[in-house]
């Protein structure tokens, strides 16, 4: 049988050899830690501590601000210094809880969840503050509470890790695969009619072999080998590859009978239920040609990114480009003085900024951007419409179906900033839709 895949996509240099064989190392932060009150999609959390309070690792310091929101927990023991706006990864200043680490790492007592009732598992996930750790940050308890749970027939674990350079999920699969399977089984227990599929790209044959062996005795779980192609791990691409079902921007995965969770998210579900441990640390890849010792680190939320770079040996030379997340969809950072939040999957540091070095030229109408677009759009036309500010036409041409994967900009021989224009057009077109409503 052929490898599962989707239409479009491309094959960028993956750079994973820099860190894929580096085991996960524990990193203990120093000094103050910064916890943004918005580390997720939805309403910001509301602080439930005040200046001067002493907190313990694992203690809740902010309550979810609504149904679509998430609790936040301290990752260290120490004293709340202040609650104030601080610069975050996305360039915005967000209210943050600042905690002075006392270096003791005194932890609250965790209580495992012994019940396997649906409501108790979902409540444990909610209390633990778990969100999608692949980058989106959608609160997991909301995802596990679809309107029609009986229609969910496939739980997909996104183990593609298709973004170049990132190897955090790969290391988790190699080092703690039992926790991944446990988390998937807990999610499956909420949907009795569903099967579990762990989708792994075929550039990770050792992970495929390991998980296939471990799942041999799991009647409801199978491992699917996916074709190595970017953006295989995008939700729509993954659902199509595994099930053959298509969804668009107005649909949720649940509308196709699916729930998709990242490897790290499933492991967090395991920890929340079997250990009673909230989400306050995650595995982060620190890599790039400017880094002295690329590797994978278990990082406590709130850790300063500059500190994390030092943990990896610092820089061979001053990097021209630093990115939080992958090089295709990540956020370029103007400073390393930002906190690592729940969705901080990697810190990429490059000696040269290859994008800035290229001057965009006129479109040569080659059609390459159309051939690689996983959404089947015409990026060259849509970017032109967006640049001219005609957002109603952008919407009419289905521009809101763009998944902002960056394939069009990557493949463009004229080095046009297609994805940037598409992002602007999509944001403005969606705002126009809301205004009309």
C-alpha cells in the first residue's frame, strides 16, 4: 500500500539531523519566570494570585477566563513579584505573572484521577490547563467535548512533525512512547466507537517501528506511515491523508468525525489523568546552524528564551534570524527576552537571514505556488488582490481557505512575499465577515 498523503505540498530541507539523536535533557531555569495570561486560543486566563504570594510548582496561578480558555500553573516555587504587561513571542505586550524562582522547586502534591468516567477525564484535562502543543494552543478539554461525540470515529495523533528542524515530538516517541499510547487510550475511552491512528512521516522509520511494536497489543490503535511532505502535519492535510475526508475553514475536524491531537498533547493528557500533574513543562528543540550544541530540552513554562539559548551552549556567531516554532510557520523574534509558553515548541537560530537577503521580483506566472498549495488556491492572484486592499474579492476567491503554511513563498522563484500578503488578506477578510454579521 502506498504512503498516505495529501494534494500539494513540498519538500524543504529538514535540518533534523542537528538534534534528532540528542536525548531530552532537563533544564532548570534561573531568576524570574514570566507566565503570559494568554497562552492559548480564547479568553485570557485571570490571575488568582497577587504580588507577594508564595507559590509552588504545579500550583494554579490563573483561572480559565471562559469555556474556551485554559488554566495556568506555576512551573517553579517562588514569590510573585508583579503582574504586568510583558513582551511575548507574537510581538504583543500581554499581562503576565512574574515569579521569582527560589531554586527549591517545591511541588504541590499531585492526585491521580482514579475514575475513568468521561466527565472526570475531561475535567482533569481542563484543570491541568492542557492546550494543543503543536502550536495552535486550542484548549484540549473543548476539543474533547464535541456536540455529537457519538459521531467521532477517528482519533488522530499528529506525529508527523513536518516542520523542518523540530525534533521534540520525535524524541518523545523514542523515549516515552508508552506515555503517548496511554494518553491516546484515555482519549479513546471518551469515544467508544472510535479508533486511534498515530500518523508518522516515513523519515522517522525507527519511531514507526517502535510504536508499531508497542501497539501490536492495542486493538483500537494503529500506526499509519505518512509520506514525508510539508505540511503533512497540518490538520486538514492529516485528516485527508488518514481518512480521505476533506474539511474547509468553516468546519471543525469533528465535522469529519475526527479529533486531532499532537504527540505532546497526548502525553500531557496521560500526565494529567494518571499522575494528576498539570501542564507546566514541555519538550523544546533548540537548534540551527548558529547554535553551539543543538538539542532537546524539557523546559518549564515561563523560562526566558535567552536562557534557553545559553543552555544549548550559546551561539557560534550572532544569529541574523531567530524563530519561535518552525521555519515555515513560526514567529520571527526581534529579541530573545521573551518567555517560553505552552505552545513554544522550538527555538531556531540561524547565522544568515536568507529571506531578508532576497529582493522580491515581479511574478513570472510560472504557477508553482498553485501546484504546491495544499488548499488548492491561487496564491499569486490572491496576494495581488490582498495587496490592493480588495478583501471582499479576496474572500470571494476563497482566500480564507489559506492555511498560512508558507509553501507558496518557499517555492516562488521571484521570492515574492506571498504568504505575508495572504495572511493580511485572510485577517482582513475574516474581520469583514464579522462586521457584516
